[in-house]
């Protein structure tokens, strides 16, 4: 115990260490507050849309009671993706993709990827959340705390005394690193405790999984530093090498992986889907009405009883045109969804060998803010949209008035993001990376 007390005193007597610990703590608190503000904005949007929808229907019914088709041209129905409080820790895709979609019964593909109006400069820089602090800044603090753990003993001329007096030189190094690890672990636990309080995170499996992943990630960086400092080079060499590794792992590799995935799985379908959807609808203005209605009945044979009205404007033909916008772009929609899923799957496979990317993807998955989870939300939104169509189409085609419908039944519907927690699968890449760093350090250890 005396040995560890001396190591602790030696570590914390440096002003640079105190400043680094204080800075990372303050940045973590700022990141938590930013995450809290993000959740508050989403909650405010949900509250506003809930109160707005009732007033919206009342106004539309008063204006278009005798023309239900026109009313539903304007009427919006809210479908809400409930955010987990952990989204304040790892915002992920939630800063780009809205959690509230207000859709009409018109062509769905034109509304599918609508987003909120956000300053593009803010999107480019992204949000500072706690996951950013852990993934990008904690490794820098590990480097600050460990780069001279051995070299300072050599440079101050005390290493020979250590070699004579210490029972084990390896034990001496590990003890120094362990004290530094405990300091950093204390900061991490403090930040997660603050996040739990401010964000209202329940003490569930996802929370503890995120904490365990963070600890394993820090351990990986300590094992990486252990590998470097055992070369017994100068402090400057250690710092330069560790910072170079940080730059490669944190900046260069993710950018390279992103560029490779973009080239391996290009998505020209994003443009072709929009064009096919627009052509599928707009060209029907100049197409024979009978042909449009016949295509509509192939999709919905149950509506054939409403006949083939082709004289003048009618809502059956109009909504048949809207439906063609979705139907004619179906192949492009499926191809685009497949490409996005392939990108996600391939990125997950590569991430198993790059700890920081793996941690980011795991955080997003636990927080419910990953791309795959957003695609699941869009798929359920499409099912919600189809349910609305099947409810309203018969009433429109039969010419019913709006006041014959109980509009109170149309409350904003909520979608719960599905998160699955597999501790072994999530922790294995980080644990494996740490073990690998220890194994390749063995030759240096033997030289001690």
C-alpha cells in the first residue's frame, strides 16, 4: 500500500496531470449538458406535435368538411421515434435524422428522408457528446499520463536504483500504470454518474454495457502505451509515437474506412429512387387515366368496386397517381435499402479490428441511434403510412364527409427502438485488442 501511495503522490504532483484531469472532466460535463439539450429539443418537439395535431385536424375539418380528399392532401399524422436517454451520451444519427415524422397519405417515398431544417455548419462539425470525449480525448489523457512512466526514471537516473531495489521491474511498471488507470477510471465513473443524473438514464443493461465498453477501451490504450514505453526510449520518442498511433487510429483509419465503404457500395439509387418516384407520379398527369387506375387496382384489388372514373378530376385517380410514385420506384427503394444495410454490416465487420470504430458503433447501437435502427424506424413508418391509406381510401372514394370520422382516434403514434445487448460480442473486440497488445509486448518484457 505504501508503494501505491508513493506512486499516486508522484503522479498527481505534476500540474500538467491535474490540468489534464480537470480539463477532461469539464469537457465531459459540457458534453453531457449538450446531450441533455439535444434530448430536451426532441422532447419539446414531441410535446408540440402532440398538441398541434389535434388543433390541426379541427382546423382542416372546419375548412374541408365536404371534401375529404382535399383535407387529406393537407392532413399530417405524427409518427414518433422515442429516444432512449442514452442518446444523450451517444447522439449518433439522431442529430441528422428527425425523431418525429409528420406524414400525409400521399406518396411515401417523397417524404421518407425528409429531415428538420438544421444549420449545415452545425451538422458538419457535429455534436460534442460524451462518446466523443471517451473515444477521442480519453486516449490523449492516457498518453499524457503514461508516455514517461518509465523514461522519466531513466532520464532522472533512478532506473538503476529501481532495478536493484524493486522485486520486479515489470511489477514496478505495471504498478505505475495501474495507479494512472485508477485515476482515469475515477474520472470516467464520475462522468457516467453525472450523465445518469442529468440525462435520467435508468440503471439497465445498456447503461452498464456502455460503461463496461468504455473501461475496456481505456484498458486497450493502456496496453498500447505499455507496449511503447517498454522500448525504453526517450519521453519525446514515446510521446511522438503514441500521438502518431492516436492520429492513425482515431482520424486516418476511420476516414479511410469510410472512403472505402463509399467506393465499395456506392448508392446511385439515392438519386434514381427520387427520379423514379417523381416520374412515377408526375408523368401520370399526361397518361391515360384508365391505365393509371388499372395499375392502382393491381396493387389494391379490394378497391375495384369503385370503378373507373375517367371524366374530369377525381380523387380516386389522383391518389392512384400518388400510389404509382411509390410503386414505380419500388426496385430502386429496395436496392437503396440493401446498399445501406450492406454498408452498415461491412463497417461493423471492419470495426472488429479497429477499437475506436467498434466502440462508436456499439455506443450508437446501445443508445438506439445507429443507422440500422433508423432504417427500422423508417420501415415501421412505411407500415404506419400504409395503415392510414387503407383506412382513408375507402372513405375518400365513397365521398364521405370529414365530420363522419372520429379524428380523436388519430393520436401521434410512438415507435420504440429495439436495442439488443450482447456483452460477449460487444466486449470481445476490445478485449482481444488488449490481449494482442500484451502478447506483442512479451519480447520487450523479457528484455527487462
